[in-house]
C-alpha cells in the first residue's frame, strides 16, 4: 500500500498542511498501529505538501484509540488547525 501511495503523490495538493500525530504509551509502540507505519507518512507527504509536521505524543492516554480525547492532541489541533484557520480568516480570538 505504501508503494501505491508514494506512486500517487502527484495527486496530493501542494498547498496542504499535513500534521501527522502518532501516539505511544511505551515510547516505542502503541500495540495498535506500528510506529513505522505512521512514520511512513513522511515518504508520502514530505517535499509534496506545503508543510509536513510529525508529532509524537507519549505516556498515558497516548495509544491510538486514546488520541482523539488526549488533552495534548486536542490542544495541538486547536492551535495548529482551528486557530490558524480562524486567524487566516481574520476571526481569531486569543
């Protein structure tokens, strides 16, 4: 699948900002999604999209299924996506 995704990179819009958030509660894996699979995103997006950022969340509530409710992830999404979008539209509030 990775080979297919890399081969289709030309179809990815170059104006995208991609935030790849991975979680691990053991510092080397979360036992659901191998970190190597998540980190493979760099081979798909780097040098294709406008911005590619990879962030690793570790510790309690950092496994794959916990990430949507992890306070650190929620804060990151709010700052990098929601606030940024509102700022670009001129409606951001601190």
